[in-house]
């Protein structure tokens, strides 16, 4: 337990360093988390496309192995850096700091960190982000927030993804939203479909607003 606490203390110090670096550059930074198969990569690719010229985004992608997600995200035209973690099931602040040296940050407004697909250990690791965004796919079951409360409790934003499949999987929308509210009462909730575009304009407008707040040095508030 003491070893784990020491590791988290070190990570928190490095995360604060990252945060200061990001804010000095006027970057809005998202830490995007979910379980595997939630549609995170497709959602982020369509997010970048929806932003168009309003916000220029860069991406850091974390995966245990392969660069498949990084290659898919490059289809959006954004600069992408891959972190391959091997056996580590989460990204850490130090990994992000090293990856920053490989991405051209000049001109970027938004930095998206796509964390390793996992709803457990990434919840404990601050990366220096402004907003923690957790995805919940309609295909995963309405009780996911209750099964993994630390992840959802730490979320500033919860994105319900793959809503185009809701009817096919008998998704209970009211139950899912109630469970999100029970665990994360202060999180903003967006219901989206990367395939049909549902909710993507509202999500885009939210990001543009948050970046404007960052540029004017106002505190980020949801």
C-alpha cells in the first residue's frame, strides 16, 4: 500500500507539472477513458472532424499493443502520437510528458489523450488534464456506472456513445441516465452517435466554449 501511495504521489507531482505546461500554452486537455469496445476511437475521430477549423486538435493515444487506434485517428488529419504501454493498463503523467516531445504543439488548441481501454486503474492517475471524459456505450449495460463507481465519480463529462444501437440492444435510457446521475451527479452528459452524428454538434459547441474559457484564463466550470 505504501509503495502504491508513493507512486501516486510522484504521478500527482508530474501531473501538476503537465498541467502548468498545458495552461501556459493555452491548451484545453481531455483525458478520455472507457472500457474496450465503447467506440472511443470513432467518437474522437468524428469529434476532430466536427471541430473542423474551429479548434485544431492533437492526440496522444495509449494502448497495450498495436498502433491501430493511432492510425485510425490520423484519418482525421490531426497529429497523433502513440504510447505503447506493454503490460501497463493505464497512462501515467510521465508517459504523457515524454509523448509531448514527439508532437508539434504550435498552433494546437486542444490536446486529446485517449487512455488505455480500462475502467479500473486509469481512474487513479491524473495526467494533468482539464476535463476527464468517460464514455459509456449503450451496448455495455445500464449498470456500468454502478459497477465501476471510481471511474464515473472522477468524470467531469460522461458521453453515452453508440446511441444508434440503442433499440437493437434494448437499451434502457432512463435507467442508464439515473445510474450516471447517482454516481456522477455533477458530470455533464452527452448522448452521441459517431455513426449518425447525433449529439456531435452539441459536444463540439461545448469544447469550443471550454477552449474560449481557457484562452481568457477563466476557471473551467461545468
